[in-house]
C-alpha cells in the first residue's frame, strides 16, 4: 500500500496517508476530532454501545466528584464475554484468536481459535471458583508469555475476580510486596520459561514471593522440564486441574465501574502503587484505540511485542484485540534468538499485518544492520506502531524505510499505565505521520500544555502535558487502598480537576503534539529546562550513534549539566566523534544543552521490556548505590559502565 508524502521542509518529512489507505481505514474523517471534543460524553456513550455488548445499559454516562470520576454508571457487562463469547455466538468461533510462538525453534506454535479460548477460559474460571475465588477477590498472576497467559486474565474477568499481573522478571521481593498490597488469595505462575535459549526457573521465585503473603493456593503452569518443588495442599498443576474442570462457565454480570485489574507501577523502587482500571470504561477505550489506531480489520494479524506484565500487554496483547475479534500473535522469547532475524521470521511466517514495538527494540535492530531484515519478506505489513518512549528521528526513519519499506504509516503512540490506552497518536486514515511527533489527542480526549504558572505555552515552547475533563473512559479510577496517594500523585500540581501526566510536551502545530519525556527526566541547566528526550534525539541523529541516554549531573554553578552515554555503530570512539556530537547538540538545541561529558559504552542497561534504566546511569554518575538490578535483561553491562564512569562505590 503506497504512501504519498509531502515534504514541508528539508529536515522534516511529513507523511500523509494514501487515498487507498483512506478508503480502507476504519476512520478517515478528520471531523471526528471536533465532533468528539464538542460533546465527549455523548461521543463515548455512543461508542460504548457500538463497541460492546451490555447486559444492562447505564442510567448515567459520566459523574465527577474531583478528582474522582465514573463512566457508564449502572451499566452491566462482562469483559470475558465481550472478548470471547460474542465472537463465537456471531459465527466466528473457528477464527484464530491467538497464535502463540514458543522461543525454541523445534517447538510448534499453539493456535487457539475463539471457540478454543472460550472452552479453556471457562474451564479455568471454574478452577478458580473451586478454590473459593469470588467477585472482587484479587488473584496474583506471575507469568511469562506462555500460551496460557491470556487464559488466566480472561478467566479472572469471567468470574469478576480482580487480577494483578506482576512482570515475571521482577524479584521475589517485588512479587511479595504486590501480593500483600492487593491481599491476593491465589497465585498463578509457571514452573519455568525460555529466554535466549535457556530454560529459567520461575517457580523458585514464586515460592519466595508467596511466602508471608495472603496466598493460600498456587496454580502452576508446566513449561519445560524444570525440577519443580510442589507444596502439598497449596500447589496444583494447571493441566491437571483443567482436565477435571467443567468446560462451561456463565460469565458474571459486572458493574461498569467494578475493578477489572490492578497494575503496579513503582518498578524496582518505592512502595508499589496499584493503579485500578475498571471494566466498562477501560474495555470501551481498549476497543476503539485498537480499532482506529491500528486500523484493525477482519483479515489482519496483529502483533504487539509487549509482555503482559506491562499495561501495553494488557491492553494491546489481550483485551483490545480480542474485544475487536482480531487474530493476534504472542511470542514467548527474546528478539535475538537464535539470531536478530527472529522477529522478521515470525512476521513472514504468520503474515503479520500490524506490528507494534518499542523504540529501544527498533534501535537494537538498526544496530545489527539490514541483513537480518532482508532474509524475510515483510510485504504483509501495512501499519507499524511505536510505544514506550519518544522515538528519535533516526530510529523512526529506519523503521519506516527498512521494516515498512516506505509503505507503512507509523503510529507513534503516547500513553501510560494510568491512561489504560493510547491517548496521543496519528490515525492511519487521517495522519500526518511525523518523526518525533506523537500526533493528535485521540478523539474524545482533551489535552493542553501548560507552563509552571498554569498558562498555556506557545508553539515549540516546552511545558507540561495536562489532560482536561471529562477524562477518557480508559483512565485509572484510583490507587488500590490509597485514595490520598491517587490525589497527591495525579491531581495536586494543577488542582483536582486537571490530570498531571508528569510528561513534558510541545505543540508541533495547532493539532499535533511532541512529547519530550518524563518531567523526572528533566534537568535545569543554568535556569533552562531541558528534557533528556530532546538531547537524546539530537545526539541520535549523528550518523555513527546507535543509541544513547542522557542523565543530569549536579553542578555547583549551572545547577545541573547533561552527561551522555553513547553506543556507537561502525566506528571506534575518538575525540573527533565527541566533538562532532557536542557540536550537533549545540546546533540543534543551543549551547545550554552542551553535554559536560560523552561516555562511550558497549551497551546501555535495559529492562526486559527494552526500556533504558536511566536510574542506574544517574546513580553511576553521582557515585551512589545503584540499587536493585533484578529486572535488567543485560546485567553484564554494569561492569563496563562502572569502569567507564570510574564508579567508586562498593
């Protein structure tokens, strides 16, 4: 599908959808933005009815008692029913719902149709009920991307239990914190999983995490031949329970505002903060953002590479695509196993048409060169997506040129765990698609960029990204067990009627927004506010930079100064390259942004989801203890980083 594009200046390519794309797209009428903004309550009321099957319609669309709010009050539905049963009832039971790809290349994929999914989810829902799990009870899920992961989530939703997923790479201590905070009575885990060719033991960590928690029963999915200790009376094998379970389970009727899940956002530091998402509003938002942003059609195969341990995996590797009745790919393992062509092999073999991944992954692929891409035919792709952090121009262009072959629009999506779904992005049938620019607020959402004095900024001036009411239906409804923390975290800086995203942003034009990065990734240099995203984007455009990360270092005179960690490609470090990078930063941003130091490293520390751990880089620069490194996918990088930064702390 060819894409016509318009070049508005020599430095910035601005892409617009082709006529063919506009005709095919689920949404191609730009007037939808104005229509939705003029009356968002009416807009979402209509869209909720259009998207989902409700057993009872609501009696009130929206209610607000700042900072708390509700959508579709009195409405009743079930998320599991909307993701599975209705598709089977509509004659699509034989359609593929999930294609699960194991990491070992000698294992065959597992394909689940919607009919298969219905039976397995119903069986497991009955298993949970047999263990005494009822409406409102919390169930901990500590799973890698095994084929049963969506079954676990949807079974909880079917009986009205609230699931709390914990990323499988998190430590036993992190798991324990979350199980205790949620007061979970059952834990679902696996004995092991594959990562980079190795079979890892998960049950051992799960046992440590469950110790001293409210968990009374542990259900273990068997993945590989790992020596597994099973505690009699507490631990049960998933497959044995499923064989005995009834294959039919009537979905529970849930209030729209009943919690669907809790997802913790604190990562490796601080007390866990359990973000609450409801049922009706969240599922409505997941449906429409999936359908419009990824332009999902009946014949599409969608692949979101995110782990279910993150919100991206919840919304776009489970609830959103399944609510739309789509076919999706789920992959268990690493992107470079057995080599860097694995993703593209999966795309080709499964005819993936919509592909959604992180900028960090794109930069890793770009660093390896195009030879791994050229091994495979990627002509099935028609929409590409980016998620997790602002994407720099070089990565955007590499993605567009080499993965999309200059045919596919790139939807650069901004959102958060708290928003539940994508809130700023271009729509494939409307555009435009601009490198480093996220796009327009999704129809029915309303954003403004304010400065510290609460005044709206002008074009290209930096400010803070703020959401205005009525808040989108997918937004969080609170922090589990701590309403004061909810109010203090999100509704104190700009009052209780404005949601503070903690992200910096700029207006690119009257419609489109460039998100510059987290405010906590902001530095004040000689009184000037700079975001790490701006500096990283400037550095990344240098031809020999593979990827980079910028952190602030305290300075007695200037307050803070930038320090850049840079991974090179194709060349060795030299004084000239250092000078060239600094010169480029000065030219693109100004002398205030000049890095104090460029530190060339072999690789940057990253989480399993591919995010750069800037927290660790900051600690290295200021010579403080680096803290927990359990979630790193490359812990071996720390030794090189310590050496390069002359880290002295023991």
